């Protein structure tokens, strides 16, 4: 299981104006990410509205993304979700049949595991159904409510899940994250999931991240990585602040759906997010455009 190096985008679900999935847009979307040196697509996640799509829609999107990425350097990680591990097994096996490079597992978010061993036991039931496929765990307690230490999870999962590749870590516990990075001599691939503090994760030794803003601002984050690698920390800090200023607009304009407004700004119309997520009106979008232009970061946006 080879570790990732570089940016992994979490693609948006491309929806039409009537809310149906626009599968035909995936090829162009995939080409766009590859041109901007994205090394992986983490599909059907939070940004991809995986919990708002039907099982059939997720399966068709998986097939579309795998086919679109064939022959490119970009790998496809499919998130399997649900409160039933049996349904997750179905998604995992379909991911393997479609040709996905890896899967990620989300914690069950109704009946929640209360310990690392309980969580590892749940994930093991899914992972053993695809024993030759690399498996990641997606740690995002702010949305799942599963506040289990990932260090405790790895201590239990190491013997239970032979094909465990690593963790997509979307949380702010740097102590836990660093311990996971160093666990078992750095065995696991730790993918940072908070775009607004990627630089802090690089300092700890992280070499890859999964993020929604990598869809539309990949050059900015590669600029952060390049400056950090050169020891130009003043430049790296300034670019990270640029990222924070950009991300602040998500909060100002209602949250996660603002990411699709950024994509629209670049010329991709992926519709809105499904209910209950709030989408911005056309009038509000004009104010958003003005705020984006005021960021003065045209050179840092991904190129069509």
C-alpha cells in the first residue's frame, strides 16, 4: 500500500438544476483535477454529499470516476457510509468491482462506537469483505459524533484489519494526529483533512491532505508545500493565511455549499447541495463574486 504524496481533492456531487446527478460532467471534472496535479479523488464524502445520495447514485458515480481516472496518475478513493455495516459491505464490494483504488469507511453515526476497539471491530467487518483493497478510516467527529481517539483505534485495528492503509484525519487534535503519524514506525498513511491548517500538519510530517478547497485552489496549496519544503516559512505562512481568508467566505455565505459557488466562479455549474443544506440565491452569489475578487488570488485558483 503506497502512501499518497500531494493533494487529494474531495469532489463535489455534480447535480443538475432539478437535483438529479449529472454523471456526464465527471469526465471534464476529472480532467480538470488531473491538469491541476491532484493525485487522488476522495469521492462520495462530505463534499460529495455521499450521505445525501442514494446507494444507486453513489455506485454510478463510483463507476464514472473510476473510468474517468483510468490512464491518469489520479487514484480514486470511495467513501462507504451508512449505519449498517452490511450495507457498507455492499458498497465496498461494488467499489472493488468498479476498480476503485481504495475505500474509506465512515463511522456509524446513530449507534456510535464508544472505544477504539469497538470502532475497529465495526470497520474490520467491512474491510474483510475486500481483503485486497486498501482501506482508510475517515475521522470527522464534528459530523459523525464519534469522538474516539485515533491512536486507540490504530492500537486495536492493527491486528484486526490487515488491509488498513491509514486515516483521513479531519479533526483539530494535533497531539493525536502526530501520535498516529509515528505509530508503528510510521506505518499508516495519515491524510490531513483541514485545509485551513495544512501547514501545521506539514510541520508534523504529513505529506498529503484531502480537502474540498483543493478542487478550486490547488496551486495555492502546492505553493504552501513548496515554500515549506524550501524552508521559506514566511511565504508558507502568508499563503496559508490566503487559504484562511478564502475559507472564511464559506462561513460568511452559509457553509459547505459555498464550495460549489467557488466552482461556479471557475466556470463549473454543479447545481446546489441537496436539502437540508442551504444554497445561496443568484443575488447573494453576486456579492460572493465581489468578495472573491477582493481576495486578489486569481493566480492561485485552479486552471480550467
